[in-house]
């Protein structure tokens, strides 16, 4: 428990019937304490109150710590409650118990942790939120020149949160509610309140939606925008699917074969590969759309020098095709070409965010959703942030 003088365990009571262990901690008469307000040493005791904290279980037995907590008299501050070394003020748990709760919260839903510990989940949420919000506030963002942003769904429907990542640390440093340009301003303000500066941000990796782009341009004057390749390919896949859906209305071979056209060829089963080569023999729009998408994917394996030429050739090819959705894709890609090519030059990608997104959504599913966005945000920081540096042991 990390007890220091004058604190000592004076008595313990173990009850087999109740399955609990009670530890009594006390201090000798005449002990003096540090003033919790100003840190002055040697303050005499004014009075005491009895308090109890839940401690780490002793094997399968619930364990409680009891102590009479003194109030000291400080010549400067007057009567102040003494801070005990095993728990933070106002918590009904010891620091070790809280550390255990945080460790559980990283790997299982709070409701499961609560059940396992025999505590109400709101008490555990309070612990998590305390340490997370403290950690979020204590972050030092003075060195975060490269950032990335992405949205993830908060609940079913159109409810989102936006995640901002420090690309050097590969950690979520800020979570905002919503997914509009305003979230970027919120993040920029947060960054500056935590040692960073808007001007120092050199790169931002984002999706091709208008919101983040506008937000970055407004708030980070020196940031070059990188359009993340995952989002480019996602857009291409959507275009292929649009072509397929249109064609499937008149062609029975394509119906129900959606995944053949969207998966990477390497990931297809033998049966799917065979079906694909049968379809390839015919002059299907969907096959052509797929080839356009696969060619675009090639772009990301090129050297920055040849990428620009390759992209121009790709665009010329799509332009002479007869596929509306692919032409629309090409238009978007060419309009955003600088940011897309920059991804090749810098090697920045939202891959880390894709992984974080997956973890967040998995946690959300396991928890069967969160009651509030506040809870969801706390969990994002917990599993994808770096905010527990100052948490108990
Ligand atoms: Zn004092």
C-alpha cells in the first residue's frame, strides 16, 4: 500500500464467512502531518474522521482499509484535511484498486469490470473519467508537427466523434464531438493550450471530405494536406460498387457477387477467382471499373516522381471510358491530386487511425454502446491515447 511513517497497519481482521479482509491503519499519538494546502511540515492534528477505502482483493477476498483521517492545523492555512498516501482525496478506493480498475477498463467493458469487482459501474466510470481527464489536460503537445484526423461513429445513425492523432506518437491526443470543420478549430485551440502552436503544424493527413480540409486550411496555415490513401481507395471502391449496382440491374451474373469486385484479388477464394476470370472474359462495365480502381491502387507503390505522370495517364484513360461513377471519381482525384501525391512523398497515412478506429468500434460493440458520448470519449483516450502516464502505479 506504500505506507510511510507515521502511518502503520495496527490491526487486521479476516472473516472467512464474509469473505473479507479489513486492514486498520493508524498513526501514533502526537504525530504531525504535512499541510495538504501549502505543504508545510509538522502540523499538529486538530481532529479525525473515520474513513474506509476499498483495496485490491486479497486473493478472492474483498479488502478494505480503515483509518481515522486527521485534519491538521497549519499556521498559514488553518484546519485542513490531511492527504493520505494510499488514496486520492474524495475517492472511496485506494490508488492500487484504481490502477486495477484502469487496467481492466483497457481490456473489457466497464459493465463487465463492475460485475467482476462487485461495484456499481458509475463508480468505476468516475475513476476512469478522473484519470483520463487529468491525463488529457496534462498532455504536452509542443512537439506534434504532423497530425491526422478522422471520424468514427459514436452510435448508430449519424452521430460522430472526431479523433486527432499526433503522428509521431501514433496516439489520439484529442477527441471532439461531431465531424465538422469546427472540430478542427477546437483541436487547434486545445493544441495551443497544451504547448503546441498552429503555425508549427507542417502536415495534416485527412479524408477527402470538405469539412476537415476547410478546418485545416483555416486553422493550420502552414500545414500541407495529405489525403490519406485509405480514403482514396474507399472512394474508388464506392465508385466501382455504383457501376456494379447499375449493371446488376440488367446482368444476373453480377448479382450477389459484390465482394469479388471490392476485395483485393489476392484475398479472393479459388472459387471467387474462377468466377472473376469468367466475368473478365466478357466486356463488363464492372470489370473495367475494377481495373480502374486497381490501377489507382498502383499509384501508391510508385516513386513520387513517376506518380504524377502515372496519375495523368490514369485520368486520361478514365476520361475516355463510358463509366459515369469512375469519371466522377477521377474528377475528385485530380482535384485533390496534390494532397494525394503528397501521401506518396511523405509516407503519411491514416493507417494508424484505421487501426484505432477498429479498436474503438470493437470496444463499443463489446460494451453494447455507451450511455453518453463522454463515456465513449473516455474509452477512446484510454485505449488509443497516451493519457495515463500519471495514473497510480
Ligand atoms: Zn498550510
